C-alpha cells in the first residue's frame, strides 16, 4: 500500500468505524493491523536487497506447510527445499517457519518483501528464507534491512539466496566464515565481508556458500 492508501484506510476505519478485517478482505489486502504500524518506521520496512523503500501493494501471505521443528533433520531438509522453491522467483519471496511449525510464504517486489508487515509479532523467533532476484539491488549478501529485521524480530535464523550464493545469519549456529584473503577477493565479496564483520561484532553466526542449484 502507498502511504496515501494507508492514511485513507486508517481515516476510513476511524471515521466510519469500519471493521478493518472486512475492509481488508474486500480490498484484497492483509487485515493485520501491524501492516499499518510498520510502514515507514525508521525506514525499517522489511527485507529490501539494498535501498530503503516503502512497502508497496503485494499479495497476502499463504500457509504452505506445517512441520515438526523439533526434528532438526526435517528442519534442515525443509530449509533447503524452501530455498529451491524461491531461488528463481522474479520478485522477493520470504518463506517463514514460525515457532509453532506453521510455514507461511510472503510475497514482495523486485527489491523488497515485508514479512514483518504481513505477520507482525507472529514473526518473532522464526526462521526466514528469502531470495534476492536477478536484476535487483542484490549485493550477494544481506542488506541493512535484512540485518534490522533479524535483530528486531529476534529471528532464529535468516537465510538469503540468489543466483550464486546462500548466506545465513543465526543466533544458534555461531559459526562465522573465515575472512576472504585479499588476493582472492572478487566483485561478489565486498558486502559479504562487511556483513561478516558486523555479525562478529554483534555476536551472531554468519556463513555464505555457493549453492549447487543451477
Ligand atoms: Zn534481503
């Protein structure tokens, strides 16, 4: 939704005492009140690959799975499976494994997806797998939006996938990649090294590896 749409929506709900759920359903948007709160809050609008952009009109999230998250092997396989599902999507997608095992898929745009707007507090402590599409502002690692979302929503793990790499920040797996020696540095590595340094300072795990799904 644009800022104007949000304002009009809020105004109509207040003035006419409209049931926001019914209104949202009619308008084809998510009825979560949180979506109003997160728009343009300090520019922390979601998982943008680079630029700070506002949340725009997008498809409502869908429940796609329900898994036993206490089984670590199932969890690992599912994380891989979800990455494969979204890796070639032309827009950002976020597949969110909630703490109760429900799995929801959120839909964004070329340069952003907003699981925080779509799911609100339900997102807290979850695992998120999202893609950076070809042709987006992707820098082959996490954007500042990604890092903010990981911190603000206390995500257990956040994974990003693009056409070359999978990158991961984690609260439970505190493994951090070795620094890339300068002699081996390529155009794909600069952002990843910056993120790696920040993760070390913040006390989280960070890894990035080439994936084989090509
Ligand atoms: Zn991202």
